[in-house]
């Protein structure tokens, strides 16, 4: 096995603090045969964690504390340190440098890059600065930090804005990395609770808790005022546990005596077993002036404690209903009121919940190992609302995580319909704009931002999904990143100006069907193409389909229960929903108990108008977007596709996985290839692209569509045959085949 990559972490010191504790939690859980940490500290003192760092295989280097007047000697110290750790070719032994001390990161990160460290990271962990001259100086030193680092990590949006500026956050430069803990250590334990309370002599007391260093940011003065108000009310025998140390501790001790609560406030200092002390607490109070993302609130929630924190703290830390916020500008008595309203509550473990939300250090260790060691890959999608190529994008990200450090770039985060937990999402905040000039300007702004991301992140591949994402990917091409453009439908290849740009810029054009690939090769003479069928999670789809549908407007328990047909797709002319509605009109005349669901994103105003004209309001249901569409497919007797053009319609395969008999138009690209020209399902002639939302006319092809539906509905043996054939064919579109083929393309191999 080769040597581990070494990551150089920059801190003020290695004492027992919030950021230091989070880094050490991560370090303990890393596979240190793959990734090893070293540290630079700005202190001569022997830190709390130094001995453990050395035992884990890390090294500790020292540079002088920055004091403005020593600017040049500070720079020389950094150059000397980093030059001593280069080989003969000038390559640094450190793979990356990660600056948690951001006040001077704009100084040492550029020096690190000049000394051969390839990747620089600035990590924002606080959403404020000290008061006075020190705070002013910190803001000054950070003013250009976003331009000095390749990656901008932040524990919260507030921390990102505070350290890197709102512009960097809006441009999608920051990467969210929550403060993670070893969740299992904080699971409620009655025996530990009893032991700690007995040791402190507080067995019968109601315990208010706080964990944090004695510093201006933590606002201990306000906490004591809240606690004094509680004591004065005498509703419980209250005590306050304060864990932590710091220069302000003695002032707070004096204030507690002045407030007459000195005998009820326990100054416990730093504790290596802080998790045990959460067990002894009944309520956690945190009135900070500013924070990045307080790991203590994460710990308290995991331990099942109710928490009251200031509304200046980032909302990302609110993972459960246990947390309430109030303003520190309010009278402390209102905080006391809030606490007393929730003195009685059922305390239970939140370990599984916090793990699922990404706050567990075991999962974060895997993510960071990927980041530190794997090649980067960008996926680009305009949005992540419910849609075919958006689903493929999300699935691709999850399937490629074992092989690459994957990030998804989106233009807008509105209406995200997919589970994105555990995925790196970069939102560049450039959503849809109306008007030709605005659209053109927006396109160029998107391309500039994505190009900057590519230049800083250095991904080996950028793979885009959908026309607008393809344009941005092509226009943002850089020399170090291969451009993969995904064509999702016939409309993509029919757009000559875009296709001419694509064939000039693309390193690979990935098509969703062989017919589309053939058009690209024959019409545009571009041969670096491949067909990659969309992947499907048959097991997951089947499991989700078992969920009961409860919102249908029809009574499904009646003996003469409705029989349901379903069509799925966004409100778009290409879906041909006027054909479907007219065909359904004929079907329900023949079989009155038939009902129709049209599910998808959009207003469907014209479709609803046609439904009304044909007096079908009681028989056609428009549920809109649903996060679990599969239960509606499973509740239906037949799936119908009426499009006049498609790429590779995902919902067709999803219906096949569930064994729903289906009838589809033989439209341009997609259905015929999926159904092998009718071998695995029924194809009817394309009914045309001329929109006709008038109920007065029903075409011959629409009548033919209706007749075929009726024929299958009346033949149970035919339905069973179709169901078996479709399930068999759907098995060919599995995850393994998709991953194998996509990796071949990534490695520049032929399919």
C-alpha cells in the first residue's frame, strides 16, 4: 500500500475548543492509511490534543502569531516551513492545505500554492468577529479571501457570508460541511445521568446546561440573567452547569455572585467526557451573539435535550423540533418563560435522526476521504425539481460516489423534489429570467460562474443534463476538464445552432437512445458519441409503490370501484395530453367506471379546459407533482404515453418495472427502442404535434388509440402477458449496466 496523502490543517492552537474538537472527531474516524493529518498552530503552548495527534501519526508545526507589525516575518516563517517539505521537483509533501484560521488565510494560502501545494481550502467556522480593533482587522484581512482559495468550506450559510462575503455564497463558491459528531456517544443513558448528577450532588435539581468557551461570542452574561430569572421564580430547584474555559471565566464567576446565584452555578471547566454531562442536563440554553454552526447544539439534540438558542445562530443547526429560538435583544424574562413552558417533555434518543441528516462523523469521514483522495467530477443540471433528466442526474451522482468526488451544479434550488442528503450541491443562484436579452445575459453569467468553478475545482469531467445545462457546460469549457454533453430528446438534435456549438466544444456527446446517436453522427459528422440508457432502481421503485394512495377524489372501496388509467409528464405540448384526454373520453363512454390521472408539473390550464368541455371533471384528476409517483402508477390499471416526441421516457420504464400494461405512441425516439418496436409493449401511431384543445374534433388516430386501450382493458389475459413481458424488458435497464458503461466513457474506453 502506498503512503497516505497528507492534509495540512491550520489552527490558532490545539486546545479544547469547538473547531478543534470537530477536526479531531474527524481525524479519529479517518482511515489514516489513506489520509493523514498534519497541523500548523500559531502558539508555543502544548495544546490539549497534541499528544493524541502524535499518537495518531500527525505532526505539529508552529509559526508565530500574526500581529500586523510582523507581517514580513510571518510570511517568511510560512515560506520556510513549506519549502522544507518539498521534494527535488518542487512538489509539496502536502496534498492539500485547509485553513480553519481564516483571519490570516488570505496570507498563507497563496504562499502555500507557490510552495507547491496543489489545492487550497479556506474553512469558515464562525459567523462573526471579535468586537473592537481586532474584529475590524479580521474583516480587513478576509476581504479578498474568496479569491485566494480553491475551495471555500463553510459550516453554515451565515458563516460563509461572514467570512467569504454574500457574493461568494450567491455564486455557489461555498461548500456546506456541517459540524459532525460521533452521534452514538451522545445517546441518552440513564445510568450515566444518575452517576454524574450524584457526583455533583444535584440528583433532585432541574439542570440547565451550556457548553462553550468563556468568550464574548458566547454571551454568558445574558445566560446568567436568564438563569437568575428562573431561580427567582422558584418553580424548580434550578442549577446551571457551565462547561468550558477561557479568559472571561472569572468575570462570569463574579457576575454570578453579584446576581445572587453563585451557589447554583457550577463552573466545571473543560471535560474530555463532555458527552456524559449532556446526560445530566434537562434543558440546554445557548444565547450566543454569533456562531458558525455550534456543534454543541448538534450534540444536545442528539442527546434528546430541548434547546433554546439565540436567533442569530444559523438555521442549519435546527435539525429537530427540540430547538426553539429567541432574540437576545428581548428581556431575559421572556427566555425564562420559554424554558418554563417546556420543562416537561419526553426525552428520547435522536441518534438515528441526526445520522440520517448528515451530522454523524462516520459518514463525514467517508465524504472527506473521497474529497481528499478522489478525482473530481461535476454534474450540471438547471434545477432538481421533478423531471426525467433531473432524476438521472441525482442517480448518477449517487452511483459514481464510489469512484469520484461528485458535485452537482444547479442554477436554482427552488422546488427540489429529490432526496439530496449526502450529496454535494453547488447552487450558483442564477435561475430562469424572462425576455430574450435577459436570457442571453443569464446564459453568459452562468457560463462565467461555472467556468470559474471548473478552474478552481479542476474536475476531470463535467457532465451536463438538459439543453440549458449543455449550453453552459459547452461555453465554460476549460483545458483541464472534459466536457460530456447529455442529449435527452429529439428536440436537442433538432436545434442546429446549439448542435454546432456542441460538436465544437464537446469531448463526448452522450445520447439516451441509439436513434438520437445516429442522428448526431449522420447529420453533424460527430463520432465521439455513445448511447447510455437511463438507470433504474427496480427494488426501490417497487418498495415505494407499496405506499397507499390516500388523496384520490374517488371512493376506491366501492364494489364497483373506479378503474384508473394514468399519464405522467410536465405540462408541455410535446406530451400530447389533448390526445390522451380525447381518447379517454371515448374509453369512458365504453367503460363508464374508468378514471384518468394526469400527473406532472404545471398548471394544465388548456388540458383542464378540455376536460371541462367534455364534462369529465369528475373523472380526470390532476394531482400535480408528487415526490412518490410510483404509488400512483401501482394504483393504476394501465399506463398511457401520448407524446409526439421523447428522448428516453423514464416513466415508461418505471411503469414496466411495476408491471403496468402500457400503450405508447410510436413517437420520435424513445418508446420504440425501449419496447423493441412492439415486442415488449403496445405501440400506436404518433397522433401529431398540432395542438387541438377543442372537444369538437376527435381524430382518427385518437380514436384508434382509444380502441386499443379498450381492447386491452377487456382482455385480462393480454394484460397479464404484457405485464410479464414489460417486467422482463425493464430488467435490462439496471444500475450495474449503467455504471459499467458510464465508467468506460469516463476512462475513455469504447462501449
